[in-house]
């Protein structure tokens, strides 16, 4: 190695030493049970947040899509809900290896992302969150979860799962607008279904409500982590005005910010667990949010549709047995939970006989 390379290595090692402290799984200081960032879990959940974008509903429902094949292997969907008009998609299923129910929400289509982002700049806090004095949220995100076929589909699947598994852990995830919906869902399951074991982890989530809403949310869903990537523009939106902290949107909960450290070929990614204020100025707010590219890939995983041409749905007749549609033409595929269990038994018996 020549002198220059040594210098690079030395700088890298210094940076590494300085930053490893930040990489530790820091326990957030909080009077409620703390959210603890778990890198492994994040890399698993980002794959669920990616899979929910898949447009081939057969591959998705049977969990045979190419995005369903890595760290999420063996997942079984109980309910897949597609809101055709609004182009929304979510699923609820059983992840045996996590010993949890996983719920994932899809974000906005890539083809309309530019408009969606421009729109977010001007978003007002425009609807009161029911049951909480002074809590204001973003109408669009709120109604995407609360006023569509997604909520009844999710609630029905969670009820069925709770009947069978009792107080099993429920993990809610989503990317972009799907992250905002994940937050509303986590709160809803806590408040309306009395679920006590809810974790929410989101990727590239926009802000969803004002300070009153955020403190209401934190009380009820303390185990929430919002992961933001480098210069991703969306976590900066709608904008935060620190002169008017009570009139402006705030970040929900513990933020983990991914950013690059180093030079040239010696770049590595730091995962910074931010302070618990939600608006830690040394996290994503320390840089300008100007990148859509950083929004579409987290932990190297693609978070957008595989077909760029809008909201296309692909499915075949094999799904007919699971299919129901509501009066507006929205699609729900539902699997009887007792058949999920039966399949589990079958597959583990196969495994044993090999
Ligand atoms: C992190 O999550 C993974 C996957 O759920 C789990 O196996 C592991 O035990 C967790 N680590 C800690 C320190 O909790
Ligand atoms: C819910 O949707 C209906 C019809 O789509 C609409 O009339 C109503 O205003 C919506 N309510 C909210 C709170 O968004
Ligand atoms: C949460 O779920 C885990 C895994 O199913 C379980 O072991 C734990 O007891 C649950 N915790 C609570 C507070 O219900
Ligand atoms: C689920 O399957 C079981 C056994 O096959 C059956 O008794 C039950 O009625 C089914 N439930 C639904 C909701 O289809």
C-alpha cells in the first residue's frame, strides 16, 4: 500500500471508531417500554415492505414472488387487500420465524411519486384525529387507512389471528405513504382492538401529524421506529417549521438515520439511532432532503413496483377460491387460518421425512 492508501485507511479507521458508538443498539430513554433498534429485524422488515409492492397477486398471495424469497421465506398471507381505485395494497400474515403477525402497506406508485411529493410540500394539517383533543393529522394518509377497504380487511385478519394465537406480537411496516398508514394501523390496533404487542417500523415515512397527535401516538405505540435513508426527501415532508412547532407536522418516534461515512471506495453506512425527540437536528434534518433515489432503496432493497406503468394487477384463476370483492370492486384474498396451520404442519412433516 502506498502512503495515500494508508492515509485513507487511517481516516477510515478513525471515522469508524468515532461512529461505532452510534451503531450500538441504543435503548431509547423513555418512560414507556422503550423502542430498541434491531438491525437484523430492519433488514427483514424492509423485504416485507418491498414485497407488498408486487403487482402479481398470485405470486404475492402464494408467497412465491422473487421478492418473497430471501429473509421472508415461509411467510403465509392470511389476507391480501387491494383497493383498486386508490391503488392501495396491504397484507396480513404469519411469520413463523419472527413468531409474529406481520402487516405491510404499500406506498405511492413510482409513476405518480413526483406529483405526490410536490403535493406534500403544501399539505396542511387538515383533519382532527378522533378522540384526542387538538390532535391534527394529514387527511390523505388518515383516510387511506381509515376510509378504505384496507382497515376492515386488516382488522378482520388480525382478529382471526388473535383468536388463534392469543397475544402474539404484531409488527406493522410500510414504506413512504405505506409507512404513514402503518402508523395509523398500529395506533388503531392498540386503541380499537386492544392489542398490546404492537411494533411499528417504517421506511421513508413522511410526517403524519402535529405535536398533540405525536404525543398521543407515543403513549400508545411506544415501540415505533422510523428509518430514514441519507437524503431521502420524503421524511422531510410535510415541512417542519421550528418557529411553529405546535402548528406543524412532527416526527412520530425514534428515528434511525442511515448515512454514508468515508471517502471514495472506503464508504460505509452508519445507522444512527437518533435522540428520542423525533426531530433530532443531527439526524436526517442535518442534511437537505433532495433525493428521490434515496427514497426508493433502503438497505439495498427496492421499494417500488416492478411494473412502472401505473397500478396494474395481475392474477390467475387459481386464486378464485380465496377471492372476495366488495361493492366498489376492491379485492380481498383471504385464507382460512385453520388451513394456514394445516399447511404448516404438512410442510414441517415434509421437512422431517427428508
Ligand atoms: C433482532 O431481531 C432478530 C430477528 O427477529 C432476532 O432473531 C434477534 O434475536 C434480535 N436481536 C436482539 C438483540 O433482540
Ligand atoms: C370517506 O369516504 C367517503 C366516500 O369515499 C367520503 O364521502 C367521506 O368524506 C370520507 N371521509 C373521510 C373522513 O375522509
Ligand atoms: C408479545 O409477543 C411475544 C411473542 O409472541 C410473547 O412472548 C410476549 O409475551 C408478548 N408480550 C406481551 C406484553 O403480550
Ligand atoms: C375454516 O376451515 C374450517 C375447517 O376446514 C371450517 O370449519 C371453518 O368454517 C372455516 N372458516 C371459514 C371462515 O371459512
